[in-house]
C-alpha cells in the first residue's frame, strides 16, 4: 500500500506525498490539509499565514549568497477531485487514499489519487524543509477549492504576495511548459417534475453505463471519450418511444470538471414489452461498444431487474429531460485558428441529478477566446431552455494570455533542454489554471506552469509517472538556482 511510496526518489518529495495521501482534502473541505500546512510552517520556524478565504502562504528566506535574487512564488492547490468507482467503498471525508506502485506509476485503488495537485504540495514542502539547495526568497502559496470553484484564487488578496515570478506546479505533461490557459464558466439547468404513482402492469429495471475512462473536461475533451450522460440518455430516449418506458430516476456524472464516467437510471417497462426492451439493451451495448471500440474498450451497458420504485416522474417532464440531454452539446466546439491541434472552445455535459423536486443538469464551458466562451454558454443555455429548463451561469474565471517575452518561461525552457537534452513544448492549455485569476490580481506577475506526467486526472484511473516526478523535482531546483538578481 502507501508504504511503497516512501521508498521512491526523490525521497523527501515522496515522503510528503505519502503524508498527504493520509489527509482527506475534498474541495471546500480543506481544513485538515490547511491545518497540516500551517503546523508544518510553524514547526520549521517559517513565516506562515492563512488568509481570510483560507489559502495558506509560507515564506522561506533566501539561502546564503542568494539574498538579492528575485523572489519566487511556488503555487499549488490543496483540494483534490473525489471520484470513485461505484463498487469501491471509500469515504473521502475521512479515509486515506490507498496508493500502490504498478509498472512505473503510482495509482490508487478504485479512487482518484490526488496527484493533482498533491504532487505540487509535496514538492513545495520538500523545498521548504531542505537546507542543501540554492534559492532566493521563496513564497509557497497553497490555494483552496481549485477544482470546484477556484475560490482560493478568486479571493486572493492582491497585496499578499511579494514575488512577481510564479511557478504553477499544476500541469500534467512532462516536456510541456504552459504559458496560457482557457477561461471557463458553468451553465446549470433546473427542471421541475411531478411525482406520480407507478402504474400496474410494469416491471422495474436499473440501466447501467459503466467502464468509461472519464477524465479531465479540459485536458481530455478532445480525445473522443464517451460521456455517460449522452450514452445513457440515447438508450432512454429510444426506449421511451419504442417500448413505452417510464422514468423514475436518472443519475449520471458527478463533477463539473470531469467527463461523466458512469450513469444509472431506474425505469418502468410494460410487461408485454420487457423481452423486447431487454433485447434492445443487449443490442445497444454492442452498438456503442463498436462505436467506442478504440477510445472506450471497457464500456458496458447493462440492465438488472429491481424492486418497484416509489414513484415515476410525469411524462411531460420525462420527454423534456430526455430531449434536453440529447440536444445539449458536448465536446470540442472549435479548434484554434492560431495554434495547430489546440482546442479553442469546448463544453462538458457533466452531470444529471434528481433532487427533491427538481432535476439538475450541470455543464461546464471553456474557451481561450472570451467572446467564444460567452457564445457556447448561450448555446448550451438555449438548448436547455427549449426543453423547459431554467438556466443560470456561474461567474466564471478568466483565461491566462501568453506572454511571449516572459523571462521565467525562457529560463524554464532552457533548464529543461540543459537537464534532459530535449526541447520542451511551450504551449497553452485548454484546461483552466489559477494563473488566469492570479494574473488578474497581479498584472505584472511573470508565470509559467509545468509538472510531471499524470494520466486519468479527475477519474479513478488517475496515476502519476514516477520517472517524470524526479525530472520535475530536478527541474524545479535548477529553475530556482537560475533565477536572476533583482
């Protein structure tokens, strides 16, 4: 289990990653990890602050001879995405993450690992602790709630940071240095429904879509992965028309920034149609497995008989819901006209949830072009409103505009080339980074983002490449060593 982590190199970084795995840190519930960080700072006699919003800042003085070097912020976020397989028993509020090593990767048993961004936190703590590396003045910023609202970055005091160079340790591809990111906004829809008695002469079924990869709605949106909301809804839409299906519940997807991996529905089928319905689900399973044979080899659509539910929803709302989900766009909307093979605009149909008296549909839009972001938000809202939904938009967050003349980008790229004899890719990322909001608060902040290779982020397939973590560590130390004098 986690004990294997402590044998890896660089030892102090992995030590702290192992410690972080023990600390529950769901988004909006960062009190335990924040307390750990504050206690760490005090134990090491470092200036430690916690701001009004909940971010933690730890300052470390320069090493001897580096007092006149420019100050640098190392930045990561405290929270992690909490996703698990439906057959995994895990309480993210209380249980440690169970990690293990497999084929050169660290991964977790049936849950997200939290390397996004636990590995950034671990690197910061190892640097704060060590006494044998060269660096100028350092500020380590740990923000809250990056994954669900960017609350920490939104609430950052524009007077808090002394530095004007920032290393964001929240990227997921070795060999790639990010200098810009997309902005984003959520569109949330609500559809009221009426509960009706279950009619006689019907059998109850639970329909299940499982085995999808899921993944990050920014990093992975262009990879052609299946969306459980879409796959499940397609089946229900056809069953409603062809087999007289009545709907009791639709529950698919979880997080706004994750592609929906699993979906479940409870339906009623007339008894004289059950054989045909069962045959249809079996046939549909073969159809979608064929359509997604390359990107989703583990996809499975199945059914099981269940006890009769307490109610069904009214037929008018059922039709509106299924039409809304069918019409709602999902995936890449536009590719960049300036950067080859770069997603400009996308939307994620994230989740469908039954509440007490409403059905909530959560979607998330991203774009590196502000006007295009607003346009796709309107497109999604329009599709949902046509089906009778009430919609609202979140405030959203800004993108991060690349700075071609960036000093820290130039240093970072040269360090990577010198250490590993390979030219890094310097590019923008379709995912949202806190750099956009931090840059909004500190317009003169010179920023770069990089990290080790993480795959399957925001899903229980999340894993981190051990070899690239050592490269990430060596790279960070060398960047700090090369920061010029003020």
